[in-house]
C-alpha cells in the first residue's frame, strides 16, 4: 500500500482555496502532461476500459459477482460513463453497488438517471448516500425518485438480503458519515453469509465492532485515491478520508475495500486512474462464505 504524506482539508477550507487553485489549474495540467505523459487522464478525451479476466470459481466453490461504482459525480455527459456502462453490461454481475456521490447537483440527477437506466444487467442495484448528495441542497425526494425509476434501491441505515443458489449476501447500507447520521444498530452479522457493509467514507470502518467470526467486508469510496498525485504524493484528501487512501485494509477478520472511484470531484483533472470494481464473494459447496476477492478495472 502506498504510504502518503497527506494534507487533509475540510470542506470549508477547500472553498477558501478554490479560487487560488483555478488560477494555477492550467499550469498544473501542462506540467502533469509533461511529467506523467500517458498516465494522465483528462476525462474529455477518448476512453477505453482495461481488459480484465472474468472471475472463475475454483473447484468446489461458488461465487456471487458484484460491481461497485463509486463517486461517479454525474455532473455532465462523459464518454467515460458510457464506457463504464458498457463494461458493466459485459460483466453481467449478480448485484451492483453505487457507493455514494452519484449526484452533485439538481441538474445531475437527470444525467445520473440516464446512465443508470443504460445498465442492462437484470440484477439488484443498491445505492447509498455520499457527502455530495447531502451537502449540495439537492432535493432528496427527486433524487430518490430518480434512483427508483432507474431500478436502484436506496439504503439509509437499512439491510438488504440477497440470495443466489443458496449463497447469501447480508448487506447493510449506511448513511453518510459527514452530513448524515450513520447507524450500525440495525446491522447483525450472519454466520455463513457474506456480511457486506456499504459506507461512503472509509472511517466508518472504525465504528464497526470488529470480530474474527462472521467477517464483514466493508465497501467504500470517497477518497478518489487523492485524484491527483504529484511526484508520488496526493495534493489533498477530502475530509472523511481518515487513514484510508485506497485498496484493502484489515482489522481482525474484517476487511475494508476503498475504491478510487469513477468520476472527478470539483476539478476535471486526475492522474489517479478512474475505476469501477469487481468484488467476487466466494462460497464453498455448502454455501458457507469463504472470502471476498477484489479487482479494480481501470477506465481511461
């Protein structure tokens, strides 16, 4: 895991420095292009999806395949979103998780809905709140209606049980850490099931009562992996990052997976590759949960 000397700004502090960043943004884009060349991803450009190998169950095991789409920030039409939708449809997952920051404004709700409706996979689709939905004066009733119209169920401190061929996902979707009221009281671990917690901000993992038995896989986003890394260091991380940058973290038998997300927060510049994620839940022949395997699929 990349260790990073991080500077974490609060949202109020970020507002104060936004104007200064806009002045230097064109210069930063030029420098990034020179220093990073092909690894820079400015999202207006042509895009492609990294090739991936579909997860194959080992002998005597069975799987449930989930796709995570985090921090899309559907602020406007982008080729990268069409590419992601096409790839999700090709994966044909058993379930899809939208782990927050889908909408960034009232206008973006319609854009979000259009892209979600393009996903043809006939499977449950679950969403949770991120900080942007709750901090940008978005009409939450309209937001919830758009999700419902797109076939997406919104979870707010709520459980959802998914079963496939005797295998079970015991899912719990949390409210946002920064602007909501996350509550674990309705969550109960189930033996033999894959216990899955959806929480937008990674530090929610610290609020989980960790245990070795009936392990939990928490799936988060929010950080964008720093979104822009300069000479190996992220310029800033948003409030609500904690000690979790990106990737896999462990505590006892529990696992946290932090996606770097698909979209851009605030600025259309990023050299941390956007991604969607495949989480494969592996069970034995008696439908007992064994492990969760993660695979980041980069979008450029």
